[in-house]
C-alpha cells in the first residue's frame, strides 16, 4: 500500500501514478515532459488504468504519446440510449432515417425508412436484409452500385476492429446466403464514403432521389446515424447517381 500522508490537493502524486503503472518516477516524469522516449502500449494501458481514464481520455493519451490508440471493445447500446435515438430519427420525417451498430444491426428507424428503404426491424441486420430480400433489387434501380458500395464500407468498418471475429463470421454468413455478396467480398475493394446519392423506386412515381449522409455518434462511436435528404429536382438533372 502506498503511504500518501496528508495532502491539500486531491488526486495521485506523480510517484504514485508511476508505482501503479509499474514504471520509475523519473521515466514517468520524462513522459509528462514529452521527452523522446519509447512508450509501449502495455505501459500506456497501465497508466490509463492508474489514472482511471475513460475511453476518450485514453485515446487522447495514446495520441499524445505518438501511437495509435486501440479500438474500444464493442459496446451495445443501452435501452435508454436507444430510446433517446428514436425521437431523433422520427424528427427527420418525412425523410428516412435509421441507426445501426458496428455490425450493421438496426437499432432504431423511422416509418419512412421501413416503408421506402425496406429497413428491417430492431435487432435485424441491414446488410442481410439488403442482400437476401428480393424486394431490395426492385426497390433500388442502382442496386449493383449500391451493393458494391455497401460491401466496401463493411470491409472498411471491419478493418477498424481487426480483433473482432464477429465481422468475419457475418461476412461468411453473407457469402453463404447470397452469391452477389460473395463475389463482391472476393474483390477486396474498399469504400469509405460518408456522403452519397441514392435513387429509390416509388409506386406511382418515376422515382425519388436522396442524398445519404452517415454520421458517427460521439457518445458511442459504434453507432451510425443514417440520414436521407430529398434532392431538389434542379440538382437531380444530369446527375449520374450511385447508391450507398
């Protein structure tokens, strides 16, 4: 146990942090001073635990040390978090909006996303529905382009979490479920576009065109908010549309 004695300032002393992290006080002082020293991930992790840093503070520490921060473990959205997101997507009506987690499972969606885009119910996988539901190929005139883009985005998403085996499991399931996905997956192509255009067939109309924007949520970077904004007719003219 550390003998700390009385103090006027709350928190750990530099020497106490060094002991808890398993490094010398001199070395920790050099780290604080930003000297040119080698810092291993294990030491940074130990310091993070000693200082009781949260995920955001831990990432900041790694970047200050000039190393790439580890990706946080998957964090499921709590029921209260999901409930807070429902008014957000409902407030986007009459345009489609929905939220997915890192594995593309749908958490919340508004009525327009379900009726117009065919977004499946809570907990169901958006990619699985897109590639296995025959209605998707009818709903999206540019389905081939959209499929290639989605697979490329999924590959980029999986690369952010190289130690997460669930991405490989989901990819293999989709390869077995749909030949088009398997062909696209074998190409090893990537796509990291967060803003694209989508064309959707609408009954009784020639079609509707939307701009699709992907936003990451600060409180939980595992979650992505998918927003669709109707495109004015003036912007539609002469555009070569691709879907996302």
